[in-house]
C-alpha cells in the first residue's frame, strides 16, 4: 500500500528558490510552505504554485518546523531546505523507502554542498547529512539554531544525495551565518554563559584550523579557505553578540 507524502518548507525571502524547490518536490501529495512574513516576492510566487501557503511569526527554527509539521495531512514528511534540490534518483529512492515499511521512522540524506559554483568535497562537508524524510508520529525538531530531529525508532540513511546550493551571494551566505550566530548567542545567554578571552580567541581559531587543516578544507582551494574563514568569524560573532547582550548594547 502506497503512503502519501507531505513536503514542507519554511521560508523567509526565498523568491529565488521557491519555484525550483516546488518543482523538485512536485511528486509529493501535498506541499506546505510556512513563511516568516517575507518582504520579497515569495508570497506572490507561492500563491501561483500548487502549494498551501501559511504565514507564521518566526521564533526559532525548531518551533517553526514543528508548526509546519502540525499542518501536514500525512504522516510521512519531506522537510528539505529551499536551497536543497531533490534529484530524480533521490525522488525514486524516497518513494521506495516510504512504501517499503522497513521499520525505519526517519532517514538521513547526504548532502552535496556547492559553494561559489564549486562542489565542496572537504572541510567536513563530505560527511554532511541531515534527516530529511521522517514519520511525524515518531519525530520532532529540537534545538534553536541547528535544529535536529529527535526520532523514537530506527533511523536509516539513504544512498542518494541531495544537491545543496547554499551560496547565492557572499552577502546572502554571510547573512545566514549572522542569523545563526545571533540565535546561538540568545541560546547561550539563556544558559547564563558569559564570554571570555577563550571564547573570543581560541574558539574561532580552533574552528578555522578544524575546518581548513584537520578536515582538509585546504584541498578545496580558495573556496575552502573562504568557507573556513567566514565560519570561524561567525563563531567570533556569536560571542560578540553574547557579550553585547550582557552589556545591553544593540
């Protein structure tokens, strides 16, 4: 017996991606977009697509994703990001595992990361994966920033990969990292973590060395260096924003 599938998305200013995203998931029985009141043409574009469009105030990523899950009519959920494109081979594998009833309640999907027009093979990206297919009766999101699925049951990994095109422009990518840094700072502030010299000096330096040298980002050329640099700087920004919260500085 075939299982019906709901594809979900959370959006904010995704006018460049929403058409491509909906097209790549058109095989789903239902597509729902939960938007954080975009200021670009996302809403207008979505209204001309075969999707259910809902606007909901953004609090954190897990809350927004769990809200989207609550809107789904079907138990099996596909929850890819707007910059991830489902290939035909991945589509076929998803259909197979959802109907196979192998006992899994969730599936990891490996991601092929593309940055500045280049497929990034090192720096930790080769092993990058996330749960993107799951049964909502057994799974929910936790974590404020890099939200993860908590699954009660067997979790498997799909063979096929999703294409991940996170880079649109340098300012756009840096803006994403700034948002993550801000949310991470708020999370640390709620835990009463106080930043010190260790956080400002050692943590960014360690992040750069881990990504560029230990995980061989150096082999990705200038793109590998840029990625290691901006990710290490986002660590610095996290603690700077945390420090500013304690100083009551906007």
